[in-house]
């Protein structure tokens, strides 16, 4: 069984990696929103079904990244809760 110090160290590593990932998810979210905006602007007035489909898929991707951000944030809060109780 791991010592308290080993558990704290593991939590800190997990927290650091999750925090880094949170930043990367924010970048992905911003990039996807920019792509969605560029697509919408470039296909404005188009009757192409594929353009509407691509826009919808990008919107879904943006939402999924936002969900992932929320889950990673919740995990970080959980890490911190465990670390505070040690």
C-alpha cells in the first residue's frame, strides 16, 4: 500500500496533467469555434446540404469538447478534495 506522501505525489502529477489537458481542450474549443465561424461565413447563402451538415458536426464537436472540459474540471476538484483530506 502506498504511503500518504506517495498518494499526494500521484495526485499532484494527475492534477498537473489534467490541468495541462484542460488548457489544451480550451485551445481545441477555440479552434473549433473559429472553424465553425469560418465555415458559416464561407458557405453563407449556400444551399449545399454538406455545408449545413459540416456546420452541425462542428457544433457537436464544440459541445463535446465543452463537456470534456467540465468533466476534467470536476476531476481536478476531486483530486484537490482527496489531497486536502490527506
